C-alpha cells in the first residue's frame, strides 16, 4: 500500500525489484547491499532470491500465509521471517461466514434472479437455513476459532480437523478429515498452504461431503484438488461451494462461472481498508524493531 511504501522510503533505501528490467543483472550487482525483503504471501521469497542477497537479515511478509517463502532456507541462513497475524482474523473470518451464508441463502444468485427479470415470472425456490447445521473446520488456528465463534451465533454445530486435538476448545475433534467431511453439512477450509497440505481436500473428502454438502475455502487454492472440485460441482456430486482462493490465481476455472450454486471471490479475505492498513503497519513495525536491535513483534516460528 502507498502508506507502507512511504514509511519504508523514509526509513530505508528501498529498491523495487519489480521495476528492474533485468532482475538477475541487478541482483548480481546490488544483492550484497540488501539487508531486508518486503514481500507478500503470494510473491514470497525463494531460496534462489535469498542466495542472491548474502547479507539478508529479515523478510517482512504482508499477509499471514508464508507458504511462498522458503522457511527452511531462511532458517539455515539465519534470516528472520515475520508475517501479519491476528490483525486480519476478523475480516477473513467474516468473509468465510459471508460465503457460507451467501451460498445457503443464495444471495448473489437471488440478486441475479431479480436483475434478470425472473422474479416477474415466478418466485425463486426456497433456500437453506444454517441453524443446527454441522460445520467442520479444517484448521482451527486463530482465524478458524474466530469462524467457529461467529458461526455458533447462527446456531451451527462446530467440529474441526487439524494436526492435533486442542484441549482449550469444546468442539468435536476429528482425527480423520474424510470422517469429518462425511459428518458435516459444510466444510470450511482455513488451514495453511504449502506442500504439507497440498490437495488435502481431495476426491475422497469431496465425495464424503457429498451432493448436499458445501465447501467454503478461504485458505489457499493449493489446499483443494481444484480439478476434482470443479468436476464434482459440475456433476452434482458436491452440493455447493463458496471460494475466495484458487490454484492459479487470478485464473479461475471457467466451468464455475455458469453455476448458481457457486459463489466466487477474487481472494478478498483480508481486503478491507482497515485490515490492509493494519497489516502494512505491522510490516513496517517489524522492520523497525529488527533494525533497532529489538525482538520483532510477529516472528514466524
């Protein structure tokens, strides 16, 4: 954001790598001068880029997801990595709930129904209530817990799947994701991306959720086997989906465009002015703390 760039320009000598016509040549000539990288959760920082910067000390990530940053390589090189957790919890959770409500009550589809003049011809079919529905959350981290709390207000019954059972929550834990999907009316995906979770929502999970089930994904497109998801939605083997993320953003499978049981968003989970400003401020504060010789505020451990 402009205010982030302004703050960094005032404090540091900032080099915009994206403006360089020959990045490799520029890095070869200037890489030794660079002590910090400012990036985001999509661009990340590769091992190759870090190796071009022998004096790199810190990577400040604008976003909570760090799967595009080679964390193992950063650790080996002694590079601090920071991200922007917590400040975006509410807005990402709110969008997950909004997608769940939208798909269930057909809000976007109903808007199209009115605009196209169909209401003049007949009433729209009834939608679905979410009260007493079972919602399984894949990834009960900080955002996952916020989603759970918000959905309880609507009378949903919450369960979750993750790497381990958590002793500080009362929700039902499923050690097996397929079993949770089979038991759920909705599965909300909010686990980290990366190789450890790539295509964890696969054909078996989608089939277990079934033709009456709904998938909500506000995590990463890599977490879901997208061809299987598209096929299941087109064939009716999965009931509905609310999707904020995709495997090859900004490219979205065009087969989804004609489906009224699918709501699509352009990766806007944290995209409010207030949250993005707070995220940017946290990037700047982490850099400032590091260069002042202090402990960074939000290290990625």
